[in-house]
C-alpha cells in the first residue's frame, strides 16, 4: 500500500471527544445513523462526517432523497474546495450513463462480456418492483422465465456486436416469432430484427468456444423455445420483462441512461470525482427509485472489482434516507466493503424503515445482516421504541442489585429485606428519546456505538456526543 495512503487511513478525521475520534480505516467498516425527522442526523452529525470525508479527497457516489439534497452537497463541496470534482447526474445535466452496456463490458475486467453482470443488476430492479407486491416477477416461475428471456436477449445482442440497451431488448421481443410457422415464414425472416440479429451473430468467425455455446443457446431460445410457449405464458413472461425495461425506454430514464451525451461511469468516482445522483425519490417517485437503484447496484459491483493499483483512493457511497434504495445486495456488498477500501454511510429514521424494504420471508435476516456489517452506529433523538430498545441492547447490559424492604404493622410488627441481582441496560431505551434534538444553537446529541474498540472517554463501546451543525 502507498505509505501516504496508509497514513491517511489511520488519521483521525472526525473528533468525538478530546480523547476519541473516527479514522478512515474505522469508517471503512461501515457507518449507520438513525434519528427521527428534525433530530439533526443530516444537518449535524451527517454534515460533520461529510465535511471530514470530503477533506480526505476520496471519491464519492451520493444518492439524494429530497429536493435540495444535491444543492446541499454542492455547497459542501465548494466549502471544502472540491467543487471541480462534482458531477451531477440528473435532469438538466449533460451527463448520461449507458448502464447495461457498461455492465456487459464490465470496464474491461475479467468479467467483461458477461451477461450475468447485466442480469444481476436487473435482478435488483425486479426485487424493488416486487416489494410493491404487484409484479409477477416475485413468483419463482415468472422470475426464472423472465430471466431466461433476458439472458437470451443480452447474449444475442452482445454476440452480434450490438450495444446492450433497453430499447434493443424490447425490439428483440417485439420482433420475435410467436409460433413455428412464423419462424419458417419468408416475410418474418426478411422483416424481423430478431432474425437479422441472429444472422449477424452467427456470421461471426471470431467467437470463442464459450461464446459459440452461448450463442447456440440464445438462437435455440428465440427460434424454438419462445415461439412454442403457450400464448398466455409467453404474454406473462413478456409482461414481467417489460415491467423492468419499459420505464427505461421512455421519458427521463430513457434520456439519462442513453448512450449519448457525456458518459459518467463508476470509474469517475474511483478517480476522485463526486457523483451526485440527483433523481430524488421524493420528487421523481418510481423513476427516481429506478435510477438510484440501478446506479447503486452497478457502482457496488464495480467498486468491489476495481483495480486499486490504478485507483488507489478510498471511495465513499453515501445514502441519506437509505431505506429508499437498499436492496438485498447491499448486505452482501457490506460484508466485503472494508477489504475494498470502501466507506459506506447510511442514514435513515429507524430500523423499521429498512425492514419495510425487505418484504420476503428472509427480510428480517437481511436487515440484521446489513446492520451487523456496519460497525459504527450513531443514534440521535428517536421516538421509535423498537429502535431505542435495539440501540439499548446493542450498547450492552450490566448486573445491578435491587433491594426490597417490607414491613408489617399488625401485632408486634415485623420487617424483612431482600436483595436480588438483575440485568439492566447500560443506557435505558428511554434515554434515546431524551437526547437533545437540534435547536437554535445548532447542537444535537447522539450516542455513538463502535464495535471492537471501547472509547477512551467512556471506557465502553458507546459514547454520548454533542454534534454541532455546520453553517451554510
């Protein structure tokens, strides 16, 4: 490792007390902040942490949740001298991201030209759709059938030398044969884009044996499997696929994720740029959600596999209102993020905000897996009792002695006493509700929990801290 980088990793970048602070290396184990609306998580603790990380010259990808979030970040970047590194991805901006083609080519890595890279991102989008409970993709049969179709489409486009795009997938589906007679029809063979793409791919003589096998499977699917499907089944499969692809074929998503304009990629953040994904869910609803989740899934995979001899700088992924964009892959990603020099920062209101994003039977376990891999946790004022109980349990318990005295006034009278040992929280759940919310003085109180290393000021793994807002 570069000695200068090694020294940076162990430098305290955010003071918590006169004796304690957080280093970049510690933050690479993940940080999670909870607090109710108005508690100060974004404007006090969040603002302090953002400024500290910006000063390290790390690259960022920032997911916005509310109107004005991007402007707040730009102001913070200007304040820390990072304005030249800012790249805003959103309406009215010049940047575009041809995500599917990027995923297929995998930026020239050993995963290049792999259909599975694209399918993994589409899987995440389908899971987000499935949380609404209205998409057939949540059922195993439709899920498998949809991804068989998508895999055949991506293989055919890629092996024909075409760009992988949402519109390209839809055009293949629209011009695919619907029965065996159509496959043999001279008119279909002449006019079908699917057939023309098959001819282009099969005419290549430079395919590897693995690519030739994939092409054979794709051709078999389009000329045999697809047209032989029961029409109702085929319609259901196509509907499931189009629930993913159609939103990206029109409107804002079609514009932002097109091959035109100046292309942004995850590598821009690896090189020290600050990518601000300005498609806040509160403003753009499902369009904003799709854009953010596609960027998140693509960026996480790219960040894990990046060449750190070429991109030695640490990178940060930052999500306020994190419950808006989390997917099951976030838990898997966080398990290895530290070894890839990635700082993950998630802020949200309470634990149930996250749980609401994981609707399946393993949802609770997925939330616990994600939270368990975020070593530093910050709790600000919160009226959510379940979160407060969880925070109190996390901070630990101790044995306490309780005395009982009883007295009887009848007859000669009598007294008796007893003691009992019982466990009590080191911080009772109600204390999290009593933490000071940000007021006119710009100060909000919080409890910082860090696993594996007690704080010097408290001698325990938790520490009460007053966070000061940064003046804009």
